[in-house]
C-alpha cells in the first residue's frame, strides 16, 4: 500500500523549513534517517573539491551527512530561499521520492561574491527504523537520500573571487538575468521553443518519476 501523499509532502515541508530557517546542523540531521543509512550527494565535478569540498562526493551515514552541512555552512551563506508550489513537485509514492525546484541567493563566505541560483532537489524518504514498533504508514518518514543539482560553476568562480570578472565582461546579460530572475525560471520555453507540458503533468499518483 503506497504511503499517503500528505505524509510524503509533510516530510518535505519539514526539510524545506529547516533549510529556509538556516537551522543548525543537528536540527537538520533530525530530518534524516539513522537506519537505513542516509546519503547526501551534491552533483558536480570532483575537480571543484579543493575549493568546494562538499561537491561531487557521497556523504554516507548520519555523521558524514552532518559533515556535508557543516562544510556547506563554512563556505556559503544562503538567503531568500523559495521553492515551487507543491502542485509543481514530482511525487512518486511508490519509491517515496520527490523532485522539486528551489531558488536562493548564495554568497561565498571567503570572497563575499554572491549570485542568484536555481537548484533541484531529489529527495527519497524512508521509515526511520529505530528498533521500536513500526509506526503507521508515513508517520516515521525521514530523508534517506538527498541529491542536489545546483550552479557549481558560479559557486566555483565565486570561491576564487572570479565571478565578478565574468559579470564585468557581460554587464548587460547580468542586469537582464538578475532583474528577471524570478520570471525566467517561471517560464520554460519561449516563442522559438514553446513548452508543451509541465514536468510531471503526465504522471498519475502511482506513477514513477524515475
């Protein structure tokens, strides 16, 4: 029997709340399973690791997941985070996985350079097994797998203090993208390539998002 959709969404909302409220690492870890073993992976080239050690590697286990969020907090400040409406999330209740998109301003703590960014989360949930009697379906859901796709290029340049050089070389593009950042991501496609359907529009409640 699939886990009730409201239970899945509630767990994701709790994770978002921790993210947007700049919760401490211990507070964030409370949203992850201890058993089964959790995993965090922010996708990107391992070549970035000397500057961005949280990118391009697996963080496996609760202690390692805490290390990921500690490293993230040591290198980047995150502000003005927002997420798409729940109607736009892709939810697969069979594998307890949700894909959703967020936006935020990121700032390199070393160079103070900042940028606006759109990122994608793929979050897989699981019942947190603690050896106690199993709760009702969905009542013990926590994050088992957390994957992020973000603008690693901007993060890398900002960590080296070189993002401003790129912006200086393309000032008109930067002004245009910053001024319309909230609009650009809302409209996928255009006159030359009109959008056909919203992501996930063809999925049924019991379908799979992959």
